């Protein structure tokens, strides 16, 4: 039975969440200093749902939280956008990869969060079959005057490049691409025409128009592009999947990697998720969908949030130790805008409030998400590199090679200045990389062997 959001009372939440919060504190002790998904960016009821799913179904909070963000993004499509400037409208496109081990119930977490959208797709499919049957029964002269029914889908999980554009064409508000093993999706890039498919998804991430020439000779064009992608991947195959152009053209920089530092033990138990939470979540997604189905909304930042945004962005570092960090940082700054849209929508639905502006609180929460995904991206890059040495820039490799096996800071500075290899400040930051150098005494370092 569906349950109204208001029926889960504050008292019940406070009572039921005590063990969950204690568990989170214990988790923090277990992974002290590690990168934990900041579930406190969500309203209390969603925090509670995430905790219940972990307790009853062994769903990692990281996977569940990410999948909820994805489900909300698909639900609103391109109907809710953020006006950053007069010439800059941002949509909430998310490209997510859930990384883990075999048996970490990654796919189950995603399926639960997408289930309400799958139900909407089933309703759309049943409606399409009905209209198609009615159309086929029309006299020939009537058919020529009647619009041919089309299938409107929100999610695709088995698709060719042409099918993806066709689905978006018939559902202009947007499409969600969902696949269990996303490695196959990436490996299929350019299977049809070298270079074209990957470029299409790069354009879709930015919301640029996509034009597809069909085999039939017809052309399809989607102008207000809104594409969300989510899929799972085994940690062991990261290196084999992300090679060549997917590294060089910046595609990987656009991916949000979900990589828990603490995996949940997949041990069966007799605890079951209360149906009221299933009902609440279904209603939550349905309300989110209907909000954007009935109207187009252009959000703006509250003045204090906008001032904070520019100060934050202008304070972001430009001198990265590794070039890949720069690419990740730039794309995640844009994701801060997208996270802001999603979190504002989530709070609006949960609190039954009208959407107006994006608050300072929401923006700060979006920045927390940015920090989480940045750390995960760095971890993924380290896994991808066959050797850490290969990820260095040519300048860094040159400096590393010129240094003796053991050296003092002053000796290293003398070497880089003599050959004009690197600035002193950059060199000192370089020495902080524990994967390259081991500090054996004050001011004395030893190179790690590759």
C-alpha cells in the first residue's frame, strides 16, 4: 500500500534511526580518514531509507545514495534546469559507474532505486500497445490522418546507438541509460562507426544537440539533450576498459565513480525492509516525475549562494601534481551545479515545498558530493595505471629519473635548478607523494622503486 510521505513521522524517524546513526559512527571509526559518501546531504527520511537498505538487504550506502541521485535526475529530465547566467543553462546529466567486487549487490541497489521508473515505463508500454492496436484497426484512409503511436521510454538497458537516439527523439524530456555491466557498453563504442558513438555521448553529457542518420534514410535530431547513464563494473577490469581514446579525450573525466572504501558484508539475515519505505520511495519518485511533467522550471541560485559559488570556484587550485587531477576537478566543478539541482528538488519533494531558488545549504551539500567523487576518481586513476610511474607528466618523470636513490631536500633543489626542471614550490609538493618518495629522516628522502 502506498504511503504518504508525511506518514513517516519525525518521532518514528528519531526512534528508528538511533541504531543507524550509531552504526554510521562505528563505520567512521572503521574507515577513519577514508572517503565516505556524505549521506547527510539528504533529508533525514532518505538517510533513514539508505540505512534501512544497508541493514536489511546489505546495500552499500554509496551505491544506494548514488542510484537515488540518478533516479531523480532521470525523473526530472530536461524540465528542471539551472540558470547560471543569461547564456548558461545547466541540466542535471549524470554519468555514473558503480565499481566493486563480485557479489557486492551493486545491480540490486540500482534496480531498487529505478523500480518506480520501470513501473512508469511499463505503464507507457501498455498504453503504447493499446494505441498501436487501435491504430492498426483503423481504415486505411483514417490511418493517413492519424499520428502513428510511438513508445515513450524513460530507461533503456539494451540498446544500439540508433535505438538510444530514437528513444530520446520520442521522449524529448530525456532518457536514462542503464546497464548491469557497463564495461560492454564502453567496449562497444565505435563498433558501428569509428569515433562517432563516443563523441555522441561526449556531446550528450554537455547537453549539445545530437543528429543521427538512420539506415532508412531518415534523420533524427535531438536539440535539448538530456542523457543520464549508470552501470556497474568490476574493479579488476578498470584498466582494460579505460584505455586509449577514452583516457585522452576526457571521457573518463566526466564519469562519477562510486567506489566504497568499506564494503558491506553480504551475509543473509532475516531482517526485511518495511513496506512503508518501499511505498514512500515509489511515491517520492512519482512526485518528482510529475513535478517536472506538469511544468518547466528554471532555477537560480539565491544571491548568497551565488556569491559563495564564485568564491569557492575561484579558490580552486590550478597547480595540480598530476594532469589528470586537473581534468577531474574541472568537470566536477560543473557537476556541483548539477548536484545543486538534484538536491534542491529532493528537499522540495520531501518537505512538500515549492521550488524557488537554490539555497546556500544546498550548494554546500553539492560541494560535499564533489569532494567525495573527486577522491574516488583519483583512486580509480591509480587503479587504472599499470604502474604509478606511467601516470606522471614528462616533467615529473624527468625529475624523478634525475634524482639519486637517496637525497636531501637541498640536493634535490640543486638538481632541479641546475637543469631548470621544476620550480622549487612544485618540487616540494612533488616530494609529498608517498607513492614516489619515502621520507626516512628529516629532510632526507628515498625513491620508491618502479
